[in-house]
């Protein structure tokens, strides 16, 4: 299959409302493909219901009727065999799910609302996000953009997916939520962002603190499962034009049948939500002003008997018929300033904006 044929096949599968994901793991060359042509994908009500399951998981930030937890159980893993005529159906979704335009003035007000409980000490950390909707140009091809992203971001998890329930999403994530096989598993704390022009990246107290909070949280969650991780970091990694602080946790998992329970304990980490966990999760739902849907959820292949690679859904966009909505957020502490956090989200939005040409 030529490059052009691959783009056309992927675009046609989206048009036909198919249920598939194509993804490229960091450091790998060839993308992997997972499509379910038979029955519908499985919809689950709770992350813990992933125990004992396998397939391609698409989990939202918060499970709701409009953003269910989806499990694609692939019966076709070769893009060349994806029969683009397998259904006679057309993508039925209209553009009603278009996100409201978010303006800098809106972000400024919401920033203040988020900043207040941080200043009083009621909250320790809150991740504030926003979205930007742009017009989808006629020549835009999700398939071509996916392959462009795989070239541009070799160290990230790059994916394109479509299901009737989620619509179409494309992203390039630097953050592992949980990965492993057999007895060897890992997760990471990824928090702290710089956008260096060149040379050595230096980290200020705010970024180091942000990273420390996520690291402590992950360690606490793993320890509550009697897991004793080996910890490495924090160290600097590059994600496109951005640099982040990362700490690795490696551990052995005695019971692979309880991965859903572990995922429920980890998600959402304070890298995308905040601390204290429950309070921050509710605060975001009440005050952020829009539904994150699958942004800051997690996705990837779950297969306890072979290999699991689940990533946090960052640096992503939702693809509508006539629009593209890009998402980005940043971790706020009491020491945060509006100017810096706005700038950080602008830089993060460029990850997807730069492949939409
Ligand atoms: C929430 C996002 O990034 C998270 C991951 C890495 C660094 C982050 C930060 O420094 O704020 C965020 O926690 C996003 O990219 O939308």
C-alpha cells in the first residue's frame, strides 16, 4: 500500500463511521492498526471494569453518557485488509459537538477562579486547560496528518482513532500512564514544561514542585498496592518543541488481572487534574467551563497476556466535519502567573497546529 493509499483508506474508514485506531509507539517505525468490524465496541461504566479485558482502550477524562469508556476489540489488525466498504453507512455525527470558542479573556477569568483556592491553600495543584477551534480546510486529511505526526514526533505515542461514540481524535502524547508485559511494568510522572530554543534546559522552583507533587502522588498510589517501584529521575525529556521533567517508576505486578483497579487508582494523575485528587476533579468539572471529553483521558492497547501501552491523551485534537478542536492545559500552583500559563498552553497547542497544514 502506498502512502497515499493509506491516507485514503484511513479517511474513508472515518467517513464510514468505522471503529478503529492506528497508533505508532515511541521509537518504533511502523504503526499498528486495530479495527473492530463485527459487533459494536464495548462501552464500560468504570475504569475498574477493564480488569480482565483486552483491546484498544479509549477512556475520557470523566466518564459520561456523551464520552463513554470505549474498548475496541480488534478483529482486523492490518490496514491493508481494512475493507473500506465494510459498511454502507456514512458518518452520522453532525457538527453539533463543536466546542464553544475559548477566548483569552475567558481564560483569564477562569485562571483567577482556579488561582483562588491555590492561594488560600485549599488546593495544592490544579490543571487548567482550554481548547481552540479552527476551521477544517477542504484539503485536510486525518490520515495524512497522522503520518505527518509520526514523522514529526518520533518520541511520542502518535494515534488517529475513530469510533461512532467518540468521533475522530488525533494526538501525539509524551506521557505513559501504564505500560508493560509479563512481570515488568512502568508508569511515569510527567510535569513541568519549558520551551527551550536550544541548549541546556533549566528548571525553576515552580516546575520542580509541580513534578514533585506528581511523583509523590504516583508513589503513594503504587505503594497502596504494595508495589515497590524503582524510581529514576526527574530528568529532562523532549516532546516536539517542548521539554518536560519526567520521573520513571518500574515495578513488577504480581496480578495482571487487576490492571483496571490500578488504572483507576492512577487516573487522573495530578499531571492532568490536581490535588487533593477528588476535590480537584470536581473543581475542574464545575469551573473549567467546557467538557474535556477524551482530552486528558487515556488510550492505547491493553493486553495483560501480551503487551500493554496506555498513554495520557495530551497534545491532541478532535476532528469534526468542518472544524478541528485542539486542546492544551498546564499545571497551576499558587506561584503561577496568568501570563506564563497562557504562554505555555499556546506552545502546547502548536504540537497539533503545526501538523494541520
Ligand atoms: C496537561 C498537559 O500537560 C501535562 C503534561 C506535561 C506537563 C504539564 C505541565 O507542565 O503543566 C502537564 O501536567 C497538556 O499538554 O495539555
